[in-house]
């Protein structure tokens, strides 16, 4: 089977598709990846045949993907939620096509068009997913994609991992957060755009993740049963933060201040209920079908 993936050219939108793409390739299928140039080095390293459709940088429009559909002639198209015109153009040209999510179904008004109709590969555990998302779904376990890198050696009993993603972080926010966390007796590991870390590997060792509410970080922490402190900055992060607080795995500070961050971090580390709730979601994720299991059934879906 020849499979064509398509995504917006950002880590947050491309990386969630990689585990299924690798599982399909390992199962003997031919995999191609339509995405802007920024994602090509990592996809090429993994053997996923990336190409740039048209003059694309981020979004992919119908006129970009139309000639590529006729060139590749895929048996199946897997369209990320962030590139809805790929889904629509594939369907218009009668190619089998599925949506692929990147987390919770995002709210209106964040700059992305919500996908409508069709079947979805859903990587969000049901307990965290938007209750209003009622489309036809194929559950798919979220597996964080790990880029090569070194994990800092452990120096304290407690480890706190801090990240504000590749888009929303800034020096003032990081300084405020780290200043607050410095009041705790814990090792604080900070990821920045200038200090790239193998996030999934760091989270495996963490006792707490402090972040912006991005879907990738949220799901990686949930998969490892690690509680969270969330400081949402924009996009879908406010709805993600609310969902995490609602299921009891996270706290959101009332204000972005060093004192508020310290209070919330101490609360999560000292109250075992947050770790227990996070462990329950991690168990739910472990029971979701793996990328390999889903890859084995996609030919039947087609």
C-alpha cells in the first residue's frame, strides 16, 4: 500500500504523525510525506520520503496538493488536522483519506479550521478528549517522537522539566518560571529553542512537567503518568489546561509569577492525588491501540 501523509510544517503538527508513518513503513508499505522544508531533515533521516508540495512553507492548499496526489497516486491519504484542504482535495479526487489528530479537538477561534466529516485517527485518551468531539474515530496510542540527544544526569531526588515549546516560549517567561522553581529542593531541567532536549526521555525521569499546554508535551507527560503545572499562552493551550485540571492531573496558576509557579509546583509534588490521577490516564493510554496495531488494520479500512 502507498500512503501519503500531509502536515503543517511545525514540530507540534508533524511529529505526532511520525509513529504511525514509521509503523506503516516497517510493515512494508511505501510512505511519502508532504510538508514544508523545515521538517525534511528529520523525516528524511527516518526514511519517510518528505517532499515540498508546491511553494508550501506551512499550510498546504488544494492547488499545492492536487498535482502531488496525481503523481504519487496513494492508496491512502492521512491528513493532519492542520491541513484541511489536503483532506478535502483527496476526497474530491476520490482518494481514500483519514484525518490524523495532534491532541484534543481544538476550539474555534485559534487560527485553524476545525475538521468536519470523515474518520479520525485520534491520539488523545478519551478521558481527556473534548466531549463535543463526536466524529467517527480510530483510537491510536500517542507515542512521542524522540530526536537524538543527551538527558542531563540526575542531581536531586526530584526532577522538574520545564518547556514552553518551539513557538510560545520567551526569556521573560522562562526566567519567571525558573525563579519560582528555584525555591524548591529539586533539579530543574529547562528546554529552550536554543537548548533542544530529547523531551520524551527527560519526561520519563521527571516528577513534574511545567509547560504551556501544548498538545505534544501534554500527551508525553500523560503517557508517562507525570503530573503537570500548566501556563497556557495561546492557541489550544487554554482548553488543554482546563481539561488537565478537570481530570485532576494538573494545576494552573492564577497568575504568571514566580511565587504562583512555586506554590503550584509544591502543591503538585506534595499531594499524591495528582500523581495517582496521572497514573490512571497513563494506564488508559497503554490500553489504546499501538501504531503497529493500527498500521496492521489500515488496509482493511481502505
